[in-house]
């Protein structure tokens, strides 16, 4: 779709819009999902270097796996962020999965969740991942619908004590 939303690598060209996105989440008191939205970005060059290091597996905290962050842009605005974990560990199998994504509050309800997940799945396939896991809270009907519309098949539901809620585990891809 010409001129439509597209997935880009984080870059300084989007600094002001990215920061406005983070400020919008903070003003609403919302959790920063996916987690790289919570990374400090006052020194934007250092922030971008941290994201690049995470992709190469450099400087990861204990328990983290290499991961790539993408920004969904429409026009001149960052309207979404996704994070693709390159592999799973025991914790990500329970909660987190391969892909986390979020849409800017002011851009929700416009089909962008479905689009960011679709485009991030393309990235996963490009990296040789033929089956991916996504997790979401059972009471997050919007996320469940986005995952299902992208071919997700519900694998299981389980109470996750750390979250205090039931988490659904969805698989997309070969032998889902």
C-alpha cells in the first residue's frame, strides 16, 4: 500500500516523534509495551546504540535474548513499536514470546496493530523463524483479535503469578 504504514529501523530521523509517543504513554499512565519503550532516550545516539547492541546480543541483561526493535511509521509519525526476540528462553515461553508490539494511544482503532504484527512477522520469516509465539493477557480482547487475524492459533492459557492474570499463548506459522 503506497504511502501506508511501514516498518523502519530506529533512527535519529524519528527522534521527535518517538519521544512524543513515549510522552503520550507517560501522560496516560500506560505501561510501555514493548519493553524497549522504557529504555532511557535522553541521549538519543546512546539509545540507538543500545538498541543496535541488543540486536547483536551485546550488553543484554541476564535472562534476555538478542532482539530487534522496529518502529511503525505513517507519514512523519511513529505510530507503533514492535520487538522481535530472536529465540525463546524458559521465561519467554511462559510470557513474552517472540514478538511484543504496541500502538501509540492516539493512533489506536485504525488497524495499525494488525499491520505492525503482520510486518513484524515478515521480519521473523526473513530471519528464518517459521513459527513464532505471542502472548497476551486473556482479558486483552483487542490483542487476541489482532493475533488471530494474523493467523494465530491459541495454544494454551495459564495463570501467571507475576502478572496476576491469565496469559494466552498464541502460535503463528508452520504447525501452529
